[in-house]
């Protein structure tokens, strides 16, 4: 359902941990063309772990989308969790659904994912609760093909044209249907092409008129002359087209364990809160340095730095406090797209008693 599902996640070798990170010669089908081509368990304890035995160890699984990862790696590398008494293992999984499955199955203590996978699991009966957020915008932009920039200026110009999405029913498709309705366009008058991971080339070659892309495809296409119709990674565009922030990355826990884990949840949220406050002040090079070197091998560092500098002010909230209005925008978009039943009751998914504004 979301951009952190398997089609958009980093390729994750099974069983990989921080103790056996491989040499950087893996297949790099990643969001940043090689930025973090591997994934595994990364301990927040760092070199001083032996002297910090009093830290409580927990496991947090999350989807392997590089822009989602930033607050978590900053919390780990910057010692923000250690400061609050936690040793957090970050478990990279093949998408948000896999992270939620690991949580529901008891393999990890927490899962950090886009809201979409959490909603999907919740409506199917998973007894989980979201209690903190680290991302307030989806990681998509709607752009024209390079040869269509002069013809397509706005969503209204998509009528009668072909628009590419990663997969029907996922977040980009839901956003497209929402945008069409908002623009007063009959969705049947726009052909939707299910392109998987091939959208960039389809837009370059003019096989489609427009499509939803992530970074670095957005940067590549923009430099080649494509027009950005709607950038969900920009707060101004989110305000204009979505009505405001649109909850994305957040942390879930098994609901029946909340009483026993409450103090631990406060510590986890506090470390992430510190990381979110540190992010705007960090130099892009320092953020890149927060990632383990093995994960950055082969990366296009200049592009990564540019993407961080351009998007971090919009993508990451100032605190982990959940914005329920932002969450409702996601609910309504999914309902409109038919991914979520119109009568779906999501009132119990978010627990705002842990982190208060």
C-alpha cells in the first residue's frame, strides 16, 4: 500500500546483522541509486556497549526506505537513545508490511513504517497502536515526462493522458485518485499505468505522460527538463493539494504490551524526538556520516546530500507527537482510492497518551 513496501524498499539479505555486513557489491535497487544497498540489525549501543550494560535492549523493525531511515540512524549514531537508557537494534526489513508482520509475530518489540501498512494490518485485526511519528509527508512527486513539460502544467491537464504509478492500490495510486477528484476530473478519463520500478525510464522515453516518482528520480527528471506537477515532499504543495501534512512514518507497538512498556515507549519516543530536533541543525555531510560506512558504499553521495538539504525541512516533523488531522487525511485518501472501506473504523489505531504535544 505504501512507498515503503517491497517495491520501494532497499534489498535486504535474509539474516544479515551488524556483525556480518557484507562487502558492498550487492544489487542496488534503492531509492538513491545505491545509498544503503544492504540492511540488517544495527545496534544503537556503539563502541561503548560493553560499558553500558544497564541499557535496556529492544528491537525496532522498519521499512528500508532511505529517507524514512534518517531520524532513526541519527538517533542511533548520535547517542540519543543511549541518553534515554535504551540500546536499540534497528532491524531493516523488506518493506513496511514485513516490519508490521515482524511486530505482530513477536520477532521485534516495535515497528516503524508508513501509516498505510499499519492501517492495513489494523483493519485486518492486528492489535497494534501507533504512538509516535517521524515523518509528515509521503515520499512521492507527480512529474511529467521530459517531453511533456510544456503540455502539462497542472493536474487538470492529465485528462485523457496516461499516468504511471508503482502499483495499483498503493499510496501513489491513492494520491492520484485523490488529486483527480479534487481537480474535478473523472478518473475513468485518465489511464493509469502500473509500472512497478520502471517509472523513471518510462518518463524519460515518453512511454507515459506523467508519473509518480521518488528520489533520486525526481532530481534526475527535473534536471532533464521534466515539470513537477505536485511534490508531496514539499509542505507548500501538501498544503495546496492535500490540505496539510499527511502522516507518514511512525512507530507501532503491540497494544496488549503497552502497560508493561509505557516507560520504555517514552524513552524510545524521547530519543527520536531529540533526533528530530537535531536534524535541522546537522550538516548534510554529518547526516550521511550517521549511516554505517558499509551501507553507504557505492552511494552517490553528492545526490544524497542534495536530497537531504532540499527535503528535510518538509519531511520531518519538529516532534514525534501525532497529528490526528494529518492521519485523517491519509484515511480519507485511502477510502477514496478504494483501498480502505468507507466504513472502516480507525479510531483505535493511534494512541496519543504516550507522547503529548
